[in-house]
C-alpha cells in the first residue's frame, strides 16, 4: 500500500466515519475497494460506482452523497475554483437561476436608464431651463405667474419669454424672485439681446408703466415750459 | 458757492444732513476715478448725493438732483457767484442717442429716477431724490446754457465717463449684497424691500449705462478772468 497517497486514505476514513463500518461489513472484498480507490484518486465517483457494483448491497443514497461530498472537500479544499464547483454541484440545476435573473434585471435597468436619459433634454423644458438661468425664486416654489410665462413660451416660435417690466420689478422688490447675475444678464435684457439655449428674453412695457412715467414727468415738470413742449411734441 | 443755492427752494441744513455720508468724487486726468468715502452715521439713499452744498470748490456738482425747470436759474446763479478764473466740474446723466421720447428705452431709462416705492417719505425728502432732469436734458442744452448769459463759462473738457460710472454702480451693488454690516444697517433703517429695490435699481442703472441708453458726462468749465 502506498503511504504517500493520502487522499484515498482520507476518503476511506470518511467512509468509515459516515457509517462506513456497516457498509464495509457488507462489502465482499475491502481490499478491492482500497485498490480501486487508490487507482482513481481524481475520480472518486467512479470508485464509488465500482464499490457499489462490487458490493453485495448498494449503499443508501444519503450515505453515498455524504461520502462523495466529504471526499471532494477533503481532497482539494481551499482553491476558489473548487469552491465554485462545489457550489455548482450542491445547487445542481438551480445554479443558473440567480445568474439569469441578475442578467435580466441589468437589462431592464439599462433600458429604463436609456428612456430616462432621453426624457431630460426634451425640448419642452428649454424655456424653463432658460428662465432658471436668468431668474431664480427665493423660495423653493415658483410663483404661478412665471410658470404660466414658461408655458406660453413653450408654444411660441421662436421660443421667447416675455417679462412684463413693472411686474418683474415688483416681484424682485418684494423678494419673490431675484436675478441670478444682474451684471451679466441685465444689459442684454435691456437691449433684447438676451438669449439662453435658443430662448429669447424680452421686456414688455405695460400700459400702466407708460402711464406711471408720464404722470411722474407731468407732476414733476409741468410748471416748466420745456417739459410741456416736449410732451406736446411726443404726443403729436 | 452758497449764494446760488438761494434760488432753489431747498433748506441747506437739510442738504447738509443728507450729504454727510456722500461720496465726494473727483475725476482726475486719464478719466480715472478717485473717491474718498466720507464715513458717517447716515446712509445716503442715492449713490451720489447732491453735492450742491460744499465748502470745497473742487467738488463735483451733480445735476441729476436738480429740477429741469430750475436748471437755467441754477446755472445763471452759479456763473454769477463763481470767482474769476475759478473752475467748476459738473456731472450729469443724459439719454443716449438711441433713446427717443416715450419709446421703450425711454421707459427703461425712467425706472431708476422714478420715486421709490418702498421708502417712507420722511426718509426720502425731495432734495435727495433724483429728478427727471436726466430724461429732459441734453449735453448740447447744458453747454448752450453754460456758455451764454451775462458772465459765460468756458468749457475746458467734456468727458464721457459712462463705463467708469457703471463700474462704480456695480461695486455699489456688490457692496449692498456682500457687505454684511452695510446691508444690515440699511435693512434696519429702511426695511428689506427698500434694500432689494435699491440693489435692483443700482444694477438697472449700471446696465442702462452699459447698454448705451444712458450716458454720463463730466464737464469742466472755468469762469473768465477779468
């Protein structure tokens, strides 16, 4: 008997541990088993098959399974390939189920991401983005007036946001909205040059603002002849 | 220099109290601005207080605080009260060349000169309000007035300082926003709405100058010698 070959010996020891005594008693020749198992160091399953064939009565299924699995683990333990193999054997046909489900999930997720990514730069939101570039609400909610402006701008061609002058001024002075960068944006806004993402900004002079300016000029300068003549010229 | 004030119905003591914290500025050669910020307790509502009252003969006379109807009387009195060979500097805003009466830019230009909404009348007396003079006056009109009359002035230089003035206004607006002490003092004194309005209109005026709708002029004149 070759002493150096330890794996079959261990297998035999396990064989004994898992109620192997009873099996050995039932075996016709234990020597054959030893020899056979020593020959087949890698294929323990074939050894067990032979054992089973040579024996008087076949060992019961749990006995066989226990012997097999413990033999595998004891023979080559510690290597990761072996561990995966072991896992594969233990799970049997169910091994691919979690793998397939993970793949399917990844597929669905990527499809969902693609759709979501297409929605963000849709053309309908360009005026809103543009408005956010120039103005910002001081609280988290936009005043409904500006949402209506954006809604109107979505369906205008070219896209333009028309800001009423006095309304804008009142909202800024009451602290509802504020200009993000007045020193950059205001000169363009005054000259009707301000354009953000192909969305134009224009100031609308309401009739009320014209009336207010006219009233102020009249009240402050009515006694002077110069102002009167100027107003007459402008009205004619 | 005090004599010409008599024609304008503003009590000079009031003006003194308002302009105690004014910025006295002089434009030196090369159109570079040198400003000395006079520290005081009172905050001045306008960026430039009316420097009509000053013992300093080098002071800049800002015409934006004058009523347009008073302009002729003011200049005539100034011509009369100046000493021979004394020079005087005027600073004023006029409309840009693209602005016509009651078109859209005119309304935009009128906005910073309209009476403020968010301030009590007591805190904003008429003397510290800017008038509609910038909308009415033109450079030609002013030069015509100054170089005529019984003792006409000689125009020494006319300078367009729109860009420099816009920069000053920008820095004022930034100071209103970032300088915490200044901001708090204004909000305590006049209220948050006033602070927002003042900041917005300062930005607005600076943008009008940048856009070319308003022009800021500095005119230096001298009285003839005997």
